[in-house]
């Protein structure tokens, strides 16, 4: 297996630059997920690594070797696409081994690699079936098996689960995580689904507009997002945002308030703030708690009672919406007034440029 190094990688189509200077290190054996909204450049970046898109500028190294001008087949990578791209007239066995046959791999070695891949994917009993006789999840496993038999240095996945239904997506996420654990392989995975990113990744790369917004472990991005974009993208349901002003600053705390927030005392962030400064308060729905003396008060709208939790949509005094996910079952009625509190350490603050204020020193 091998690591990767992206150094100021850029991609332009004419005068339009879509990848704008990406610097990234991927360690050997690491599972890295590129995540972001449609059009952010994540698939383009993956295709540049695969050699399916030319690199306009910068350097790409795989296993310490510069591969900018190296053909895709010689880069030591294998790619699993969104579409299964299986040969319908071939058996699972022949789909697994087609690339090896083209490479003139000896028959005995080809058979060994096919059966090893089938064992890893628990598909030994399906080797004689045609793709039309398989479920969607089984077809995706064939596509993954076709990559495994090549024994690549790096696996690339381009939204491989987007064609599956919700239940199958959960099952396949578990299978891909197990595959990574079993193979110890370097994997780069593209998705727009932040739940997939959070559950699979050792490291997440958040992209927007061809620019890397933040790189880090899933829990790091969840707890300390670098900016408003990352804060709003990572986490489900998405974070609530409210405009506040700094009322008071002491040696250890600051007090903020706004149209939708009564005086809220928080720990002093890791950079100076001044009274009168406008900030954005970020609050995750799961961190809100019912509290009659809470600093956030709204009127109950939509209520979703799911048994283990209750999701409540509130209208704040400014007219802005707020979403709260409360543990357990709560008997609420539309139109009720509801007050909520948040633990100070769970609240996040962002400046007027959208950058996250550092954690308390």
C-alpha cells in the first residue's frame, strides 16, 4: 500500500478554475473521505488522482513517486464508480477477473486472486451468477471485488453507494469499513453524504468551491468546525445559527444576547473579543435541553415523536426557525411556548467573516 501527497493541485477548464490549489497528505493505510455539496470539486479531485482528469498545475505523488504524467493503469490505483459498470453477459467470476485476463495474468494466479477476493466479500457461492441475478448490494460488491483482485496501492471510491436504497447503504457502509480494516489499504472515498463521511473516515476533507475548508478527524470537525460552512455541513440535523452581540467580557467569560437569545454566559474563547462585537452563535439540535429558564425561547411548530427522541421545530422571536432534538418522548403541542438551554461548552461562536473562534485556552 502507499500514501499520497497533493501539492498545490489545480484544475482549470479554460479560464474556469474548479480545483484551486489543494494541499493534502494521505498516510499509508488511511481512510480519507472527500465530502461537500454537489459541484464542490470532490469527484474532479478524485479523477485527477486516478489519472482520468489532467492536472493543470501542482504535483501528485503516490508512494513518493510523481505521477502527474503517468497513465492511470500504471499509478497503482483501482477505482470503484457510482455505476457498477459490470459486464452483463459475464459471470461474477469473469467480472472479477476480466482486468487480470487483459493483463495476461497466468490462469492459476488469476483464479487464486479471484477466489481470495470472493472470500473477503463473502461471495464464493455467487461466482457463477450473472449480474442480472444479483441484488444492488451484491453488484456493488462485484465492482469492489474487481478492484481488490488488482491488489492496488490505493483504492478510490466515487459515491459507490448512491444508487442503493437506505437500508442497503447502511449494510454496505459496514462492509466497506470491514474491508478497510481487513486489507489495511489506503482508501479515498467521495460522497456528498456527511453521515457516510462521519462513520467511515479516519480523516475528512471538506470541500467547497474547489477549496479545502477543513481537514481533520470526524469528531474534530463536528466539535470544532473551522467556519460556518463546515459547521452547517457536518452534523445531522444541521447546526442552528443565531446572530448575537457581546454584552459583557470578564477574565473568564463573555455574555452574549440577540433577538433570539436572552443573556447567555459562555467561556471566553481563545482570542480576544470586545463588547458590542457581532458574532454568530452555533448550536447543534442535539445539544439543546428543555429548561424553563433557558436563554432560547420559541414557539413550537412541527413535532416529530420518534419514541427514543422528539424532534421539535420552533419559530424564534425574529421569525427564524430553530430545530431541537430532545432525548425521549415529550408531550408538546403546536403553538406552545418552549424555552431551551445549552451547556456553555457546547456552544460555538463565529466571527463576521464566518471563521470559528478558537476554543478557550
